[in-house]
C-alpha cells in the first residue's frame, strides 16, 4: 500500500451513487404513474421508495464506517463536509423562500376572486395563540435541549448528553403530534383556494422537515450510545444540530407570517 501524502479522503468505488439515482428516478416515475392511476403505479412507487431507503442506508453506513472506524475524515475532509451541509441548508432556505413568496404575493394584494381580503371569505384561520404558540415554545425548547446536548458532549458529560438527546426527541415527536391534531381539526383543506394551498404547503413541508430532523437526531442518539462521537470528533451531530436550528428558524417565520399576521 502506498503512503498517503495528503489530507484528503479518496473514496473507494461505490455502487450507491448510481443505485440511489436509479431508485430516486423509479420513485419519481412511480409517483407520477400512481397520481395518474396507471397500472402498477403504486407498486413502482413503493418499490422505488424502498430501494431508495435501502441505498441511502447502506451509503450512509459506509460514510459512518469511514469516519468512525477508519479515521478517514481528517480536518480537511470535515471542512468540506461542513461546507456541504451549509450549502444544503442554503438550498433549503431557497426552497421555503418560494412558499413565503407565494403567501405574501397572495396576501399583500388579495384579488377580487377571493373577496379582496385576507384570509379569504369563508376561511376560518387558526388562532395563533393556541396550538401554534404551544408548538413554537416546543421547538424553541428543543433547540435549547439540542444545544445543551452538544455542549455536554464537548465536556464529555455523557449523562447530560443523554438527557439533552432524550428531551429533543420527545419534544420533536410532541410537535409532530400536535401539528397532526391541528390538521385534523382544520376547517379548511389544501384544495380550499390559495389560502389552503399556501398554508398546507408551507406548514406541511416544514412538518416533513421536522420528521426528517427527528430521524437525523435519533440516529445521532444511537451513534452516541455506541460511542461513535467524541468531544473532538462529532461532525454528524453538528450537522444534525445545524439542521434542527434551521427548522426552528423557519417555524418562527411561519408562525409570525402565516399564523399570526396572516390571521389578522
């Protein structure tokens, strides 16, 4: 084996990028077929989605092995991974920016078709000082608890890291449960004009991001339990914490603009 004279990680050949791409394409085609009621549309969607989850799991397993057991993630590699996570979060900001644009475009100058008022006539908006306010407090507390866990990990206090992770996962699940109940109690649906469309697209995709973030943090919790993280090396946990803080900030904008200002 030749000696390595650089601090980069030259990855080995892997089948997962190609297989993940084919699985994602199969999932997309299956979704389109299912929505248009083609034969085997649901099967194609389900099969593609299962393959996608399997490929991603195996791909991330390899990344974890390279970082934890092979010590391939040098300071230079970690710098690149941090930059990649930052760019991913920036792309997510642009994603939600489109929903906010649609909301303000419709609410700042409501057209005559919806009665020239916002919320439109016939729409009973949510009281921002009930479940939405509770969910805001829950997310803010979860952001504090994940920061608590991070600081405790730096100080090698495993007991407090465990408590911080536990509180964060519990609060995340509680947030999702309350938002699901809010959806069930809603007097309008996504098909009720521009208000229903913008409301459920923005809050629904945020809820989806909360679920992804919950899974992300839960995986980090398991990795912490398996002693994958140290006070000096815990990049996966840092990425999960950044993502969760991003979810918190997006919710604050959603609460202020859609729930509070949009219901005035």
